[in-house]
C-alpha cells in the first residue's frame, strides 16, 4: 500500500443477505481509498467472522458486531494490514447492529436490534473486554403501528447526548429515542428523550456540531426529521421527505451523516444518496437525490472529502464527489459498514 492510500475497514453480511445463515465466509474486508482521486482498490478479506454488520475502532483494536440471533461482539488487534482475533463476548441481546465507543474508550455500547436491548460492555486499558459479557443490559417494552416492523422494541442505533450526561438509543420499534443517565460509572434508565410520530421507525441520527439539533432518519415513513435539542430532550421542529424518488418496493432510508453544512442520507430501493443543506437556523433544505450505480445503500462515510457508500444488495462500494457525481466503484460482497482506519 502506498503512503498516499487511505485504508478502510468494511463490514459485511452473508452474501445471501440479512437473516440468512451466518458463518458462510463473510467477514471483515480492507480497501484502499486514494484521497486525491477517490479511487478504490485492493479489496481483500482480512478475517472471517459471522455477519460483522457494524464496526468500531479504538486505536489498534477493531470491534465487530456479529449480527446473529445469539448476538456477539468480537475484538481484533490490528497488526499491519491484518486482524488478530482477541476475544468474542455476548452482546447482550439478539442481532447486534450498531456499536458506539464511549468518549473515554472504556465502554462499548451495543444496540441489539431484534431483542431491543442496549448492551454495555466494559473495556480494559488496552481495549480488551474486561468481562465475559455486558455488565449492564437494558430492555424496553413498546410497539408501533407497523405490525410487520414494530411488533416490539428494536434498538437500532446508540448515540452520546451532546451534553455528555446521557446515552441515547434510537428505537425503530417504538418510535422513541430512549435516554439513559450516567450515574457513578454506570447507566440508569431515564425515560424518553424524544417521542416521534407513530410509524416513523427511527433508525439513525446525527447531531449538529454545536449539539443544538438532531437529524433523525425515519426508515418506515421515509422522512428526515429535525429535532431542537437541549438538556437531553428533543423537540420536533421540521419534517422532510428523505427522498422524492419513487421505487417499485418500499423505500427504506438507512444511514445519515452530517458533513459540515450538509446532511447525507442513503435511501434503499430508490438507491439514491439524498443531499440536504443545513441552514443557519439548523433546519434543512433539500438539494439533490444522487442516483447510485448499485443497490441498497446501507451505510456511508465521508472520508477525505469523498462519500463512500456500501451498496449491500448489488455488492459493492461507490465513491461520490461533493457534487454527487460517481468517481469510482469496487465490487465487494454484501458490504454493510464503511469505517476509515
């Protein structure tokens, strides 16, 4: 790898898709991004691990959420271009789909989708698991109007409140953002930070740089919502369509990223990257729906000014420039997460 290349870690699903049997060769890949041109190259599978749908990095330790019914999280030491397995522990629920490192790097939070639980995994000084599993697990009870997708709680994303006082869980199943207060090194249930309109199906969120606004993707009602945020509470101030591009199947917005003065949202089945401009008052204006060459944009990351999109169903990565034009593609089976090294 030349000194000019930027390495990316890529998580994947089984090639047959989410919900199919795991352990059939899926794993963590490494890809090189050229910061000057956006070109992608040298895709190589570094390790096999079952359905590592989301990744997190602390220094030279890489964590993978193994999204399976018997949920686990694995830790790997990054040794050059290789990964060396350190340990695998229970995630605190079923089908872990998102990981978040605490600011001090001593705790790994896990959103377990199917069970709706938040797992709290303590870490030791060098990034290893300091216990054989989570030291706290928080469940939740509730439903939403979508009988197929909101029959129970579904934790999809974990975030830190801008104040630092709370840990938040975005619950697709109950149309809520749950709140947990930090108390003496642990978490305590602390109610609901925001209740969204019934049927929203909130999936992921991003906070403004000053912490005054939260931008929330509604997976089920195909929206982006803006919440005024303060003291661990969100108040709805704007609702926009995530995209106006039609699709033959149900449109499903996925990941949301705040990049300076713009917000980016991947929308599956429409297979576009929706761009919004952030106004001075924190609200959003639609800018464009950029058509992607592949299908099912599950996750994206802005790296060195380029937007790298993981297109799960078609199997590949796409790089877009700031104006939404496609500058590079690379085949890779069922990518689900893009993480700069």
